[in-house]
C-alpha cells in the first residue's frame, strides 16, 4: 500500500502530539503505522484522534517546527487492505454479487436441488416468491405422491393430483427423506390444515387438524351439522328444535360409533336445569333410543310428572306418596264421635286412577264396630260399614287406614 503524506505537520520537542494541516487521518491513517517525522526518525502511531491530530507512542525528539513534510508508512498493510475490501464487498448490489460469484455456483432452475448450489431469492423451492401459482413456487410434479420432489414451500391447486378431497388450493410444506417424509397443506381460503406422513415409500391418508372451537371443543357449543335429531361428529352442540321423538335436552354431547359414525352415545341436558339424559344408539343405524333421565339427589323427590322418582305431600285428609312407575300410597286416620257409625267415609288425600286396596285398623269405646269394620273402596274415598250384629260405640271410634293403588294406568 502507498504511504500517506498529504498536508503538513506541526511537531513539538518532548511532546507526543502531532498536529496536521490539510490532513485526513481518520480515513488514511491506522494505529501501529510508522510516522516518518521531520527529524528523520520513525515513530509508531498510538492513536488517531481526528483528521488533524494523532498521538505517538513516545515524545518527539527533534526540534519544534511548523509546516513540515511527513509520511505515514503502513506497517500492517494486509490487515487494513482486507478490512477495506470486505467493507466494499458488503456494499455490492445483487447484480454486482452475481458478477463476483461464478454462474456455476447458482441454481440452474427454481427447483435445482444440486448439493452446494446457492439459493436464489424468489425462486428456490418457493422461498421468497409471490403470486399464487407462479412458475417459481408451484409443486414441480404431477402428483403429491411422486418420489424425488425436492423439499420446499409450494403452492398446490387443482393441477396437482392426490390433494385432499375438496381442498381447492393453498400452501404445501413438503419434505421427503428416502422412504419416509411428511406433507402439510393449508387451504388458502379457509385456513384449514391437512397433514400426512410417509412410511415405507407409501403416503398415508390425509388428516385434518382441529382448531379451537371446532365441534365446540375448546370453546362454546356449536350448531350441530346434522341437526338435533341426527347423529353428529364427536362434539358439544346446542339446538332448541325440532325436538327428537326420542327426547333429550337442547345442550348435548354426541359420541358417534365407528368409521361410519353411527349412533353411539348422547349425553344431554335441558338448559339451566338439573335434568340430564342419556341416549344409546340403535345398532348399525344413525338413530338413538328413547332418552333415559338420570336420577340424582335433585330429582329423586319432586314432580313425578316432570321426571322425578317420587313425590310426597299431605293435606287435611292425610299423607300421600306417588312413584314414577304409577304406584300411589295414601294413609291417614279418621275420628268419629257419637253413635250411628254405619257407612262413614274417609276421602283420600289424592284420588286414585282405579279403586285401591284399603286396609284399616280401629279403636273405640266399644270394640265391636271399631275393631273389624267393613270397607268399600272407590277412587276418591272409602266407606266404613259396621259388622252385622256388632254393638255401636257409644262415644267414639278411631280408624287408621292405608290405601295402595295407582295414580296412572
């Protein structure tokens, strides 16, 4: 490298500072270079403070002088030249780089998979390209099942065989490694993602990736694709009508069976109630059996007409118990004062569907009538009739009765 000697310098005896006039040392000088001084000696440059000021590693030994000629001699020229050339290379444009590199080092085509080739922006296996289906990013084979296709990001559409059914077009991420591999497809409109693997040189079937809230999973309920009275893919649904003939609630979890998605199991509830139902499927069909209401602590005792196991209550005539199967039990007591007991009545606390079986026991001031009355039972009441020839009670008689029958057919 050439020595630098532009401008003049001022030097002072016993001072390590050199002052320049018309100099540009920040760009032209380097630490470690030799300063050829006016006194003929060589001094090492310690620091470049500015274009017009530098410091030597030792004080100047000659006489003080101004406007003197000097020179800077590179002592580490290869390092400086390398740094300057690297800086210049970083400023090269893409076209200038292409001139620096050999043409043989670059890809010959967008999908040139030769080892050691330099990838080109906007061409290499779809990287950096724009525009759907451009010549640079479309899948470079007729079928997604073909062997030997370079790994990359591609745009796949109807022109490529073996896409998922009804896919349309979208992004393909492709990687094949010998007999194995993997592919990911993302639909360009819906964003639905498909994926599959490759084992033993055979591609598997396409699978669909679920998103949060698909079929109600990970979110709220969704509208059932096959309706409330149909069998739906596994999911959490809501639909108010129509009400299926086999019953159940409007919130429901469908769990189909087998690859044909026949009816398997449905768990449902009426919104904001404590009524829960289970439905089993009809074998081999997309039909459910009638709903079974689940029994729990809040529906054992309640309104049997609304699904509770039993209902209980009482009134002035006595106490009653009703069961969901139709059984009804009524019991109570009757106290009669005075005489003339024949055909006295007890009205049941609740009416029966048909005449019940009635059993009575009695007490009184004369045991003949009270101990063994005859009874005539009807749906609303029972009549107490004295035994023929028995002695009337003079003051009182008390009867305890229990009636068992049905409240529905």
